[in-house]
């Protein structure tokens, strides 16, 4: 499983090289063909094997490689780095977090005034992102010549297992790491490429999802698939809440892959949703639904490609996505792998 190396890799939208390199090396034994387009999308084809429809269906399965992060927008005279968000952030989570900056992966910290120096209710106020700075230890606007405006930064978080489990504990248990959205989807897609299917599988590891589904738009046009599945990581919200709050149908860790019926970007193809559900039931796999109407995925771009592409999205639930450390359940990861493998195998019946 590649979740650890993929989670630790640096890959803010548009600088996905490190992630693409790990995936490109991993797919060599399974790929009948592979290529990278001008935007950086990686296409890996695994031709149909076994008895399927003739000619075999061309099925695209995507997972985005990019993660949310920051772009350096200005180097101040005192050496502090101003930055802008790349993708969606809640500014409450940012102060005092460790980050890595630029191609040199310089360590840094998002600045925060210590509690000892605050007055009144300042401790309860959250600044806007454009008032924050990253401290890399520089003291002038040259910053040692190691950072440029336009460089990217992300959280400095190492993958790890929770619950005091010693490694290796097989394929069960909770893990924490950054960028599970969507390195978890990428790791599932890598597992899918290890098996045989009665369809031509075009696995596409896309770029720039977090800034507007940009890579997927190009990839779907280029692939011209008969139908598509989008693998994602979605927000779980299963911790105890104050009495007045409800979970309200948001996915829970351990309840299996979350199937999308509708989000802000698309309405899933009903035949594909029904196939996913009947496959999960036939295989005895848990599954749940993403709460309709929130979020968006690469499906939003893919289903509008060319003359339209029937599409469905399947997500691994994780707590605390778009933040320094998310948590997911490896049982959900493997249930997603197994659901997708069985669904791809049953596609000729559709
Ligand atoms: Zn995502």
C-alpha cells in the first residue's frame, strides 16, 4: 500500500511532480501504456483481460494527486513570507502549524503571537489568512535566496498509525497523515491497477482538482471514456457533538466507502450508483452515502466532457481533511478497493 509515501509527498496543486513520480514507478509492472499530458495528468492504461463485451468498454477511473496548500505571495523586509491559500482552508487551523516551503522543502512555522503577550480577548480572535506569515528563520527580504514569490508550501506532517499499534499491523486500524484528500484515492487506484478486468481501464491521476477540477477537464476530453468513476476522500464527521448538533448524514469512519448521489458539481449516474450498491450488497461490503448537496469532485468536470460521460464518485471518509493531519480507517480503504474491483468486474452486465 502506497498511502504512507503518497501522504508524505509534497504536491500542492500544479506542483504534483513528487506524487506523480511515486505513482509512475509503482505502476510500471501493471501498465500496458502510460503517459503524462502537458498539464501533468498521468494516464495509465490496463487493457481488458478475460471474457467481457467485445470490444471492451473504455472506463476511466480518476483520483486527483494535488493537495491544498499555500503559495508565497510576498517576502517581507523582516524575512516573513506572506502567502495565499491554494484550495479551501479554515483560517482557524493555520496559526503555529509547521510547514515546508518551496522546492528546497525548507522547514517553517506559520507565525503566532504567544498567549503570554495577548491582551483582552485577542486569544479568541482568528486572523484572516492574508494577515498571517510563514517564518522560515529568514531576517531580510532575500530570505537567503532560497524562496521566491510563487513558491508553494504545505503542512509538515508525517504519516503514522494511531492507537499505539506497532507496525506492521496488517490492513486494519486508524492512520493519520496529511493530504489523504486525495492520496487515499490515488492509493486505491494503484491497488485497482493490480487486478484484471473485462474492461479497458484508464486510470487517470489528475492535477489541480483543489483549484477547480482543472486537470480532470482536460483528462476526460483526452480519454473520451464510455463511463467514469471518481475516487475521492470525503469529510467524515463522526465524533461526539454537543447535544444541539446532529451528524446529519455525514459519513462516519468505519462504515465503508461513501457513494455520492449528488453534490454541488454533479448528479451521479443512477445506473452506476445502483451497480455500486448491488455490488456492495452481493459482496457483503459496508457502504454509506455522502450527504447530498455538499462539496464537489472531479466528477463535476468529467461528466460534462465532450457529449457527456456517465459518472459516479466513491469516497473514503476521513476526519479533518484540508488540515495538517487527517485520520482514516484502513478498513474503509480496503473496502473501497474491494468495492471498486468487484464493480469494474461486473461492468459488462450493465
Ligand atoms: Zn479531494
